């Protein structure tokens, strides 16, 4: 899994801890968060986030990989900045899908039927297929992917809750 990360590690221009963790940033309108929980975040999703859920409904929280990174759809996001450290090997490069998890649809349908009782003829979502196997086989907590095709601007979507640390400065280095 570490080799999978090396391909996009060079595109994360910010911090990396001594333990090989990457630093991710989340900007929220909620001023005092200790843990970012996707189940809670989905309940207060903003309009642009709701659009993301039309593609794939698994609860997740979105993070930037670079300090000051803007959302390509809405620009600068205002709010409180949080950072999280996560092991690089807990992120799966979904767009490249180097382990071809997306091709394992029949196996996924078997799992889904057994565990959730959904018939095999129900449609599948490619992201859910990949997430299921990345989580089961690699211990992945989320996806990493280029933001609107820009390899220097990556986005991370975590579907596991993680503790965060509040950052007391403007995400865009503006005077407050």
C-alpha cells in the first residue's frame, strides 16, 4: 500500500509528520469540533456537499491536502480550520484504483446480499465497491483523488471518524 501512496505523495505540498502521516485540512462553520464524524457531518451538509452525495451516498467528510486550497466549485470556504494527521496507507487512490477493486462487482454483490440483504440485481455504485474492498483488505479510511483533474490539488474523503485539532488562524492567510 505504501507504494500506492508514493505516486501521489509528491502532489501533497504540505506537512508530513515524522511517523509518515499526512496532514489534512477541513474548514467548518462549526466552531468547536473534537472529532469529525461523517454520520454527523451528513446531517448538516451544505448545498455543494449534497451534490457530492448524489454521486455516492456513503457518509464522508472532505479534506484539503494543501494549506489555503480552494474548493473548485465555490472558491474559498469560510469557517474554523481543523487539521488531522492520518497515515498515508489509510488512503486509497480511487481514481487510479491500482488494485482494480472496481472490477470485483460480482464479489461485492455477494457481500452486500449476505451482509445487508440487498438482492444482487440492485444496481451497484462503483465508489462503494472500491471503498468496501479498500476498507476490508487495506484498512483504508478514505479516498484521495485529484481535485477537478489538478494533480497538485488533492481532496481526501474520509468515511471514518477521526480526532481533529483546531487551527487558530485563517486558512487563506488573511488578517482576521
